[in-house]
């Protein structure tokens, strides 16, 4: 399996929303928050725009106030964004500027940004989806960086990649990965205290360094 040696799975998520202009900013914020948690900050601008355009398409062609749903997941190495609505009668159509029509104009942006997109008709809903390249090698891969590489080496040295394998084999859950990382951080703080250092001060400095590096990657 290509990617992260620990195979931490990004759990798919979804949320309902009302197809109204006032909801679009909230959708963009939710997408940014979730992708930051997934370590995919580099995809945020394109993902926000695609989600916003797909939602705006519902407002324009299904109707303001329609009940819709946003879903985000990993599709192999790609990020998949889906917006579903209850109107199964009409299918979104890509229209270029040369056609001189406004219908489907939002999909032009989605088509330009996404690797691919399409529409799925279900019995009770229409799902318009798109997939964005992330630069990852698989759904459980992560963005490379020296800090991440050192953390993986440390976790591997401590044997956390095989922790509790007698209970459950295979990829780590996000909750399991967080627990393992927290245990390591706590152990390092105990190590600092045992050597007469200030663990609280070290933790504050680490948090500040993390925030500075995170800003540089945005």
C-alpha cells in the first residue's frame, strides 16, 4: 500500500444544508475546517470553490430553500465532493461562454478545477460530484514534510504501528492514531520533567512552532 505506513483512514463526512445564498459562506468554512483536520490545506481553495459552485447550482436550478446535502470523502488519491438535491428531473449541463447562456456557467469553474466530475441519478435524489487532485499517492497518504517524517519514525520506533494488532489488524482509525500521538507527547513531557525541565513551557513553544509552520504551508 502506498502512502502513510500507519494507514490512518480519513473518515467520510456529510452535512445537510438549505440551498440559500446565506448558507454558502458556512459551507466554505466547514470545508476549510475539515480539510485542515485532514492535512489537506493545499486543496482548500479549490475545494471551497467547487463546493460553493455546486451548492449555488442547486439554488439557481432547483430553487432557493431546497433541502440539499454536502458530502466529502477520499476517492483513492483524490478528494471527492458531492452535493445532492431532490430534483431528479433535470441534469446539470456544462455550458461554455460561447453559448451565450448563464445556465451551467458555474460548472465551467468546476470543470476547470476538478480532475473529473459527473452526475448520479438516484431514486430520490440527484448527486453532482467532482474529484480534485490532492498530490497524495493514496487515500491514506499524507503531505510530506520533515516534521511528519520524524514523527512517523518515532511512532514506528515505539512500535505503535502494530499496537493492539491482536485486537484489530489493518489501518489505524483516526481515534487510535490520536491516542497514540497523545501518549507519545505525554511521555515526552514526563521525560522533560524527569530531567528538571519545564514541560508546560516546552509545550507552549511546541504549539507556537506548530502554528508558525502551519501558517507557512497555507
